[in-house]
DNA sequence: ACAAATGCCT
């Protein structure tokens, strides 16, 4: 028997060079056959099961003949206990006992290191094993995908095909995952499409797992129609497939289709009961369209099925109520939670955030810290947003510092963007620009976008141009940036520049995202767009708007603000275009169709424009109704000619 | 004998 003394190195299982010769000898020895029954070392086994990994390792050092099964248990235990130093001890011992070329254990080791977030060591195991079974290949694909090393997966996948190693059904799911997490977005979608072709060529087009992963892959690239095509082509769909497709619609700005699909699922499959994951996506769709009645029905279902003990469901409920304008209902859900996690706390913080209650959001953040819940990066995004809304520059700066110093959270681009927004909104644009210049990381599109947004508020043409120089480079296909710049030029009456930006937009084949508003009437949800010919009431809606507008100008002093339209058009023409904004259509639709006295609840996919804001204020007084509009950021509650945002949004 | 798909808070 070969005896190799235990290695001293603490972080690497690789032996020093003078021992390699022994190792090679060890390698050439066939792995010990497990003639010995597994219960030969019952104590290691039982210690592993109890999670006492340190004690198990101690016994291992005295064990004369550890078997493959012993190591399997030890490796699993290390992964469960999350102790990497113990993992190294086990790995070293395994090498010393001649198991380092055992593919079964290599698979286990790769998975273990992956679970311990140590992709480097997982890769080392893979590189050093010479006999790579399909399990070993799949394990490294899984590990690389989870750790975000998509490019490495593609490289290895190509190697695997070159040496003629056949893929199996597991390979495809991992490689598709790699596309989603990969570093460079565009090339990954190309890869995804290629893998899709491989999958069809190998006859997996009916495989539920693989097809569902494909649906999700396209969803993550916002290729909603591709997801939908794959989904429709599936001869067999299970709950996960349906949930993936519903989530795809919810996450990609098509909430109505998410809700429709959910209802189709329930109708077509009597025995397919939605689970908590399905419910979360459906709640997100309700939130997106402010479908309060639908949301309440779902809430009832959740209670009946006992899904109200599941934190993600509760967090989604809180958000749904808040985004529908029902702060109190959202709070109630939060206080029904037994023991919340950081996500449910974040939900409550953002609950106050969308209602523009910055001080309350800050207070909840402090309460969360006092309750001993560690704030997450997202907690800071929310709370910095609150500071920005309140104009609390110093408070925001100190929170940012404590995030880095106290909580050791490395600022992500979102956090930098929050700071730029904070400074920019407070009309400290120069300081914001200096903050960007002093950043430790390369400023990305979110940061420049925040600066551009602030420039719009304060009409700073020069700085806006500087931000756009970067933005047009970093995300040339984001139409929103062009529109914002054109808005700023229009505000400054620089019509030639407005035209120039418009032409640039067209030359690049881009269109601004069309405005869309949603409204729920009698538990049915309607969407309205300015170019909508489908709504049978469109003529009635237009007539009402013209009449309202005229009467409010005469009787209550409403002044239409046509400046929000980019083009250098005649005033009358601008008026006509502005009256066609989707939220005004929705207001009129609500006035026509909602019961008297009922609150009109509208949601919109973009930011509320100034004229619509002013118009809705006047309408609320003129017709004596409460109107709640949620735009991308926040709630506007219009009552008696006033808005809850106090004209600051 | 080993391995897979959907979701909460920005």
C-alpha cells in the first residue's frame, strides 16, 4: 500500500512537486474495490449524518481503509456544512488514498466546491481528472453556470463535442443556463439559439425539462415571442413549464398575457394546481396592471391553499397591494408574517417608497436593523431612493458610507446611480458629475442614465449631452435615452437639436416604447394605447376628453401644457397629441365605465407626463372622484384637485 | 449508484 503523508498546504489539495511522483504511482493504482461493507465505518457515517464533520474527519485520519462510500458521505457533509477548510482536508485524504482519479468522487467534489462557491477548486478537479465521464462534464457545466462563467462553458462544450463525447439531456439544461448568466449578452443569445438547434437535431423537442429551460432562456433575453413559440410547441407541459411562461410575460411588460395564460392553465388542466412560484408571478402581473380585485382573489386562493406561510408569496403580496395603491393592505400582510426575512422587509420599505413616504421608509429600514436583519444591497437601493425623494443628501451619503464600511457591501452600479440621482435631484449636478469622475468602478449606463434624468429635471443641456455621449455608446439601442435628450432640447426650445436626435433615433431603427395604460373594471382588465383602434369605445373616449378639456379650461382654469410633445408643431396639433396619451384615455374610459363613487385605478408603463398629471388633478376635482395612477415609479392619488405626490415625482 | 427546469425585494 502506498502511504503519502498528509499535505500541509491549507488551501490547495495539490501536493508539492517533490511528492508528485508518488501521486502518479497512486494514480496508476486501481481504486480500491469496496469489498468492505459500508458499515465497516459506521461512526464516520453517523457523524456525517449528524453534521459533525470535524469529528468525522478526525476519525478519518485513523481509518485504515476508507472506501469510496466513506468519501461520498464526507463530501456531501462538507457541502452541507459549508466549511471549505474541512472540504480541503477530505479532498487531501481522498488523494492520499488513491481516489483522485475516481470519476464518481470527482463529480461529487466538483458539486461540493460549486456549493461552497469555489469555482476555482471545482475547475481544478475537472482539469486534473483524465477519465471524464458524462457526469464529470455535466458537473463542471453546472458549476461554471452557477458561478456565472458562461464563456468557459461554451469553450468546454465545444471541446466536448470535438472529442466526440456525446451530450445527454442534462448537458443541454446546463449549457442553456450558461447562456443566461454569460458575461457578454449578445453573443450568448446566439449561443442559445445554436444550442436550441442542437437540441432539436438530437430529438429532444418533446423533453419537458429541456424545453422549459429554453422557454426561460429566451425569457431572460426578453425574446418573449421565442419563449412563446417554444412553449406552444411543447406536447407535454407541466406546472413548471406553465409557470416559466407566465413569469416570462410578467417580467417582460406583458402582464395581461401573463394573467390570460394563468387562466388558460386553470381551465385546461383541472388537476394542475398552481404552487407558490406560480402565484408569485401572477401577483407580479396583478401589480403591473394595478388589478386590485384580481389580486384580492389570488390572495384568497393563497389563504385557502395555505401558501401564506411562504415568504416569497407574502413579499409579492405586499408589493402587489402597494403598487395597487393600497398601502394599508400591504402593511397588514407584512404584520401577519411571523418572522420576516430581508426580502419581506425590503418589500415594506419599497411599499412606503412607491407612496412617496420617504421618512417612513427610512424608519422601517432602522427598525429592520434593530430587529437584527442584515440589510441587503437592495435594502440600500430602496433606502437611498427614499433619501433622494426627500432631498436628504447628507443622510444618503452617510448611508452609502455605512453600506461600504459597516456592512461590507461593495457598491453595485445601482448604488452609484442612486447617489447620482440623490445629488442630481437636489440640483447639485456638478457634485454628481464629480462623484462619477471619482468612482472606483467604470460608470455604466445606469449611472449616466441617472445623471441624464437629473439633467431633465433641471434642464441642463450641457451635462445632458455629456451623459448621452456615453449612453449612446453604452446602450445604443435604448430609445429612452434619445427621448430624454430630445425632451431636454425641447424644453430649451432647441428645435434643430430635437430634430437631429429624432433623426438619429430613426436612423438606428429605434422606436420609443409605446405608452400603455391599464385599468380594471368589474374584475376585467383593459389596456389602452394612443394608437388603439381596437377599443370600441374609442370615439366616446375622445369625445369625452375634448369636452372635459374644454370645460376645464373655461370653468376651472386648466392650462394644457403642450411642451411635453417633442415636435415643433402648431399648438393645436400638440394639444391633440397630448390628449391622446394613454393615461388620459384610461381616465376617460374609467369615467365612462366605473360605477359612480368607485375609485378609478390606473397603471401605466412609463413615467406620468406633466400634462397628464395636471389634467388628472383637474378631473378629480371637476367630476369629484378619486383617481389613483401608478406610473413606473410611484403612486399618484388624485383627490379634489390635489395629488398625493405634491407635484414632486 | 452520481446530476436538471419556474418565483419574492432594486
